[in-house]
């Protein structure tokens, strides 16, 4: 039965790298079998026990159903396979939401009309409401190389941010945006971002640099060590965020490890999870 929190509310967000056909070995550098990764991803979620779960890259339908089955005793509401692609060969958004609370006003807004948006995935924003807060779960378009993002990908993400801000501009209730935004913390794109200029970001508040223990993405390191068997320095990149827009609230965000740089073969995905706790007393 769906329940409302009485004190704090928590949301866990994570890019789980679950493409079809076991493609995660190439896309994310993981080496565990998909069924094992799905089991361990589910166990991590249940251990952290958030009120809301927002995942990205749940493209593989069987893996998505397995996560639902694994979480079904603890969560009341699920949304998966969000966004029907226009092209037969394309994939849906990959967004996945589970909630212990009732969800209202679910809506998907596609990025497909944005120039240079990733074309083979129907990316967009999944918006929904709970009794005290509003939410946006998303996954912005990627760069071919995160260390040297192309101008086209930067422009696509800027337009995606504009769509988020347009939807949020008349917001009166607290609003949280969570997802893999593919914007590197500390890069020029980050500092010129219209979104980060307006949003509150607990995880990166006061940050001056990114260490290996802070990074949320290590895909190239996992690929180098697990499959190419070569040495590789950590990426030390933050691509994943939990941001507050709308009415100001107190919240904290911490990283939840999904990989160990000393034991890359044990990674369950190439992105760390973020667990955000929101003080309901301030809502």
C-alpha cells in the first residue's frame, strides 16, 4: 500500500547501463552478466530504501521487468518503458520510476524536436507529482567524448535545459530534477549552464575539485581495465545530479558507490548512484 513520509523523503537516482543484447560490456565497461547486475542493482536500492527511485538506461525490457519484480514488495507504483520511439529501430527513453507513495500527473515530454538530440533514443523529461513535491526525471543527450564535448551536443543539452526551465518557471511547489545530465562538473559548459545558475545542488555545494571518491562516472576506466587490460587514470567526472528548483527546501545528497576503482570487475554499472534526502519540515 502506498504511504506518505512524515519526516524526511528520499530519492535515489542512478544510470544503470542496461542496454539490450548485453551491450553494457561495450557501453559501460562492466563485465558481470546482466542478470547478476540486475540482482545487485535491486539489492542496492532495497538496502538504501529510498521513497522514490529514478533510473536511466533501463532499455532492456526483461531487465526492467526483473527490477520491478525485485522491488514489488517494497514499492507501490512503477513507470517503465517510458516514451514510445518514432523509429522502429530506436529505443524508448530508458527512464524508470518506482515510488512508495501515490504518483499523480505523470507526463512525458520528448526532446525529439531538439536539433542534434540523440536520435536513436527517445530522450525527454518524465514529470510527476507526489503530495508535497514535484519531480522531473531525465537523461540529457551525451557527448561522443565527455572530455571534449562537441558543439552540437552542447547546443542540444542547452536546449534540453531550456525545456526544463520553461516547465519550471511558474513552479510554486518544491521541484526536484534528477538524472544523468551529461554535463561535466567544472567544465565551461557547466559554468555557463542556465540550469545550474538557477538550481540548488547539495552534492557539489562548495566544491573546488573532483577526486576519485567523488566522481559519479568511470566508464572509460572500467572499459580499459576490464576489457582492454590496460592502465587508466580515473575520469574524475561528475555527470549525474539531483537539483532543486522551485520553492527552496533543505536537502542533502550523497554518493552511493556502485563501483570500486581497485576492483573494476565488481562494478554493477559505470555510474554511481546519488541518494538525496529532503527535509519535509521545510516543504
